[in-house]
């Protein structure tokens, strides 16, 4: 059963205007629930495509700023792990340099400055963390078994995610180098 819309006509000198009071309730005019879901999905994907890399950049940069600051101010929970793994280095100086390095990485990522170089520094830094797995395996693996990680091992292995995040940022936000060479014909 279709209901007709109720309208009130207001006369004017030249034309008459129709103002609907109640919309037509024809079911064919209403969008379906699945069409609504598709529209919401499209909106969410548009927002994700626009903002997800920026959010990833801010998150990664913030973590580096935070971890670097902890090292600089002597409050880092990884100090003992660094001392046990890199005992052949002047550890206090090494931790301070590492903290400054991490903060530079964080600032560069957050503010998108010298992003190519900052991400290279990040890659070097994170690869350096994996060196610790080789230098002191008992600290990172339970009974030397590589699939059973200690808490320190988990801390180092999470750097795979950070390294991958850096690759995603590089792939989307680092501009290509310009070449002065003209293609040969």
C-alpha cells in the first residue's frame, strides 16, 4: 500500500509552490541496509587512505621520541640489556648517543624532515638491534631455542614491525630522486 504525500499549496501571484509535509513512504526510494553498509565502508576506506600513513608516521615518530628521551634522561628499561649485550663499548656514552639518535629519528619522522635520511638512520638503528641477538643469545632466547623468546627477545623482535612501518612510510611519503639525465632515444 502506497501512501500519498500530504502537501500544502501556498498560492503566489504567478506560481503555486508545493511544500511536502510528510515524505512519500514508497519503499523503493529507501536505500537498503546493505547499500548503507557499502556507503559507510567506502567512507571509512577513503578516510583510511587519506590519514593512515600520517597516523603511522606520528605513531612511529612518537615511539622513537619517547624511547630516545628515556635513554637521555637515564630512565630507559633497556639500559641493563644494552649493558649486558654491548659491554665492550663505553655504555653510558653509547646509551646517550643512542637516545639522541632515536630522538632525531622521531623528530624527522613526525615533522617529515629529511625523511629519506631519517628512515635510513632508522633502518641502521633497527638492524643494529638485531645484532644484539647474535652478541648475547642467552639474553634473548630461552635455552638457546630461537622460537622461545625472553622478554628482552620480544622487545627486540617487535622491531620487525617498526622496520616494516618505516618501509611503508618510505614507500608512500619519500619523494623520488630527480634525475638530470634525459632518456636516450
